[in-house]
C-alpha cells in the first residue's frame, strides 16, 4: 500500500510541475490553483509514505517519478525536443554496468517491488 501512496505522490508531483507551465508564473487563476492543490496533495502523500519508509528512499523514488514523468509530459504535451542528451539522461540507469548497482534503481525495485533487470 505504501508503494501506491508514494507512486501517487510522484504523479501529483508531475501534475504540479506541469501546472507551473500552465499557470504562466502564477498569473492565471485556475491553473495556479490546480498547481497549488496538486502540490499540497503530492506533499501530503509523500508525508504519509514517510510513516513507513526512510526519508532518503521515499524522496529518491518521489523525485525520480516526478523528473521522468515531467520530462515525458513535456515531450508529449508540449512537444519539447527529443534529443539524444535528454534520452541519455532519462535512461542512464539502463546503460550502467550491472556489477555496480545504482542506488536509485535498487531503491525503486525495493519500494515498488519491481523485478530488477
């Protein structure tokens, strides 16, 4: 259950990051309010997940979901360029030597109980 809460917190982080774009520097009322609500929900859910998870683990997973999700939304929704540098940054864990485990990959697999490849 805690992994679902943390995953939802990450999705709401994507929501408030995208909301910042739509609010145009908090000059548009409704997008600004939606951004603030999404921010509050994201932080609240992160706080709930911290009851069962260590701070570093929860924060690493939360920011990871937010960063990758926001980048993907930017590419799809705002037609931001898909450059080799962007793809390399988003997929950096996949290209690492598996003998040296990346802490974020290990954290995500433990928290979300995903199979490690």
